[in-house]
C-alpha cells in the first residue's frame, strides 16, 4: 500500500492511499465437480462451505480491482481505476486525480455522530 499527503491549490490537506480489496478475489461459486469427504470428522452442520452472495461485504460496481482513496478533514473521495503513476506524479497531477474522484461516505464521521448522540 502506498501513501502520500499533499495540499491542493486551495490549501486543503489530503491523505492519499491505494486500496486493493481481498474479498473481491474470493470465489462466489463452487468450482469443484465432486464433493470430497474430509479425512477427519467435522463438527460443522452445514454441508455448504462456499462464500455465498449476501454473506460478505459487497463492493460497489467498479471497485473490485481497487481504488485510490483521498481523505481530507471534511471529505473523502475514491478514484478508480488506480492511476499507475499516482505515487510519483507531481502534486498538480495528484490534485487532478482528486478532482476526478467520486465523493464517498465517511464512516468515521458517522461513528463520531453516533458517539455524540449517546
């Protein structure tokens, strides 16, 4: 995972890092043709062991290959696909990538709001 901090032309400081999800790489269906019995006794009751749709985090379409995350004190954005030069490009280029990124929900801000209400 790469990480950069930069200030845009308005003076806003952005933290930037790449995110490559692992759950997106897991299979959704069973590729085995014959179910083999394990050599040991198993205490689990379910015979179905695949990861099924709906039982894992679902990524927004287009994010399964990863994204570039931009986070400022008041905003969070995601850019996909991850530009290959983002770690070494100039700050003005990184600012352009940030401008192209889509606004994302800030879970940390939502959690802070919940703590205040408690």
